[in-house]
């Protein structure tokens, strides 16, 4: 079995730890810090796919190594799928989870339709070719926050099939529904049998 390294275009150690647990044993996942890359990659585009691609292509150009990135957005039906690609900066700069949630709940005041979804797109560059993997979690937005775990919009999002918000779940329970885990699982399946 040939060992290889794969750069994950993130400086979030929790994300690196999560993916490291499920990739094949011969693949080592490195963060940007592990790869000695100190760069803030812009996300200028209007789709998750384009932003994920921008990040992975930037890192591949710098490191000349197989790498991947992910971009995630919350899409609320009654808000025309906003905040979507702008989820992290919905309430402006600098990013602030509390302000983002406050803005979301204010804009949904009186709205009967609470349906929404989290969507994750992974862009993988493997042997000079780019591959995309998508994970989706359907659910609804509550009127108020519940739970202390997670991050982002987790306190107000309940996935279909559960009565808990993501912020009320531990990581094992969240992974039963998680959009990011669904996308990661598709990536890992590819890494076990990459296209030659």
C-alpha cells in the first residue's frame, strides 16, 4: 500500500481531526499549518462550488500536492436560499455566529415556511484532476436558539428525522445527519478507489 499526504485547505484542527478518522490508513491529512502554508484565501464567488475550487486550486498551485477544500452554506427556502454562499459573513465582517443567527431569525419573523438545508461542497485535486463531492442535510429553522455545542447556525437548525438542533447533539449524533460528513464519506470512498 502506497502512503500519500493530502492537504486539507483549512486551519481548523477539529475539521482535520474529523476527516483523519475516516480516510484510508495510508493517507495522512495535513492542515495548512502542517504544510507550512500561511495564506488567507478569498471566497469571491457566488457558488459553493466555485469557492471550494478556488481554495483547492490555490493550495495545489502553492504546494504541488494532492489537496482538497470544502465550502458550506445554509440555504433557507423562504429567503430564496440565502444566506447560502454568504453564510459565514451574513451579518457582515468580521464573521460572528451570534450576529448571523440574530439576522437570520429577524428576517424569518412571521414566516410559516421554516424549511432549510445545509449544503457542503468538497473540491479535491488528485493527480492534477479536480473532483467534486456534495453533502446535503435537509431540516428546518427554529424561532430560537437551543443547545451549546457546534458552531455557526447549529443552535437554530433541526435536521429532518430529529427533534434536536445540531447544537444539542454530540459529534457522533450530529454525524448521523451531517452534510459535511456525507460529503466526507463520498471523498473517502473515492480515496479508497481513486480513478486512475
